[in-house]
């Protein structure tokens, strides 16, 4: 189920959760499981939005992306990294 910007908001505004998907490899990704979970305001119980309910497959994809990017990043001189 994709995130809905109108959850808990009669005017359709998305209350600060601009993207509910994990970010890795330079892009936002839908959770591999396809699952999302509601996130609540603990003080009011109001639904703030939905966030990706990632699992081990999502972690594996993010780690693989980081390992791949590290090879290129490690070859960049430290002064260039600092820019």
C-alpha cells in the first residue's frame, strides 16, 4: 500500500513525513516487502503518516549499495572528500 498524503489530515497535508521510503544508492526505494506501517503521535494517537516497514531484504539492498559506493568513495583523496 503506498503512503497516502491525506492520512490523518482532512486538508490533505502530509505533516512533515515528506518521503516514507528508505534512501540508498542515490534514490528512494519502495520497501521490498511492499509493507508500510502507520506512524502515530504518541501524545494524541493521531496518525501522522505511513513509513516503510523494511525487513532484512531492505537492509541487504542498502548494505550492498553502500559497499558498492564505498569502493569509488575510498579512491577519492581526503581533501576532495572534504569539499
